């Protein structure tokens, strides 16, 4: 069985969110971060991502593709992903979850504004 390519990404975050709830999903994302991070540096580096790429089914990706993934989530420009950057990236890569989050945010804002 061939490893999935980036274009074949199956968005499992909405399913996880539904089954685990918000806190459970965040806990699982934190576990995923710890699995991929460099234990000494406490962040996900290119080296730690390369070392653990097979766990994600990404062993076929080239270094430049892995580096691109890091750049996508690296908001502070340090070349690595801290836990917050990783979680934000996972949400950004999940269009369904982003739509659902947007819906709940709009509902909450409507409630707050109508109560005021």
C-alpha cells in the first residue's frame, strides 16, 4: 500500500473533535506534537520531522517538502514549530474544522451581542 501524498490528505480532525470533544482534541494534538518534537529542543525541527515522518505516512516526502510544511506553520520565523504553532497549523489544515469553528464563533458572538 502506497503512502498517502499531501494531496491525498484525509481530514480526520473533525471526526476526532466530534468523538473527543474540544479538550480531548487539544490533548491529542499535544500528544502528536510531543511525538514529533525534538526532545532536547522542545520544538518540531526539520530533523525531528524527518526522523518521525514515517509515523505520519510521510516517509516519501523530500526534505524541501518537509521544510515547506514547517515554514507553513512557523509564525515566529525561528525555523521550528512550537506547540502553539503546531496546533494552529493542524486547525488551518482542516477546512471542515475551521468552518465548524467559524460557525460556533459566530453563534457565540450573536449570543453575546443579543444579550447586551
